[in-house]
């Protein structure tokens, strides 16, 4: 049971591969995986650490510009199967049946929070508002913030790029460099977000598409620190 779980997590393999390697049915593999997963989630207080802000003396070429930053967040759409009656709600802008998942990660590219279950038609900002207002949701202490992309509002706790600036690293290829402070800011945030899109989300999407259910962490510990509880756009 544990060996199946470790193979899936560590080697990023599908249910059908584990079924063949361990000579078990797909249903047995899925059941054993979720049994171990539930046990691991019960240990989240020991296994998971809270994100730490970027220190003043950081030398990380990606994060050193963002003091007091806790990491970055973004949403992704993962294809799912839903009953026919629910398909309109789960249809994304690309006309695919998806669920909109919010992922938050720290400077080491480790997930610190995930919110799943929203329909593919839901806007990223709506999903984020739900994350910070729900019990045991995403906590952003006052004075700290996460980097977000242009799909989110620029507000306390969430730092979005300037509007109308070059958006992807590819536009700075062939030796082109940012020419304005706004472009430089966007360039640096792109470097932080690059690992998100090309690394951790790729693995997360494949795991989810392999019909691994998302489970809620129902007993996350609260702290006494004041947190941001609303997404209020600013003009800055």
C-alpha cells in the first residue's frame, strides 16, 4: 500500500502503470493510494511548514527584489469529467470542461496551499477571495504579500504587475532587456512565475488528471497574527 503511494508520488507514474507493476486492479490501487494520502494529510501539522518571507539579505536572483514576499500564487485549469447537467458551469473560456485550482508556493517552489473544486467558469479573482475568507483558508499576515499575475487585482497582500507591460519572458529573448522600471518589475516577477508554469504545476496537473481526488485539510492550525481577509483592488 505504502509502496504504491510512494511510486506514484516520487516517480510520477499513472494508475495503470502501478496496476501492472503490483499486479492489482485499478480500483485497488486507487483505494490504497487514498488511504495512505489521508494518513499523510493527518500529519500535515508536522510535515508542512509555514512560508517564510524573503529576507532583507537574500541573494536569490529571482526573489531578492521582493522583500517580505511569501511566495507566489496562480490558478490552473485541469480537465475533469462531470455530469452533463453540470457541464455549463465547468466550461472554461477555452470551451473545455475543467476545474479551476488555486496553488500557492514558496520561494523553494513547494506548495503551501491549494484550493480545489471551483468550476472552470469561475474567475481567478473569485477563487482567491474564497481562499482568504473561508475557515482554515489562505492566511496572508498584514505587511506581507504574494506575487500574482495580471489576472488578479493589485491590493494589500497581493502584488500584481503593471498593466500594459510585456508579459512573457520570451519577449525579452535574444538579449533584449527591460527599458523602464515597470518593465523591469514585470521581468523579475516573470522569472519567479516561470518555475510555477514549467515545473510544479506540470506535475500537479498530471496527478490530478489521473483521477486523484483533492482532499481538504480540515484541521489546520490558526495563529494569533492579524491576516488580510478581503481582496480590495487599489489604483497603484
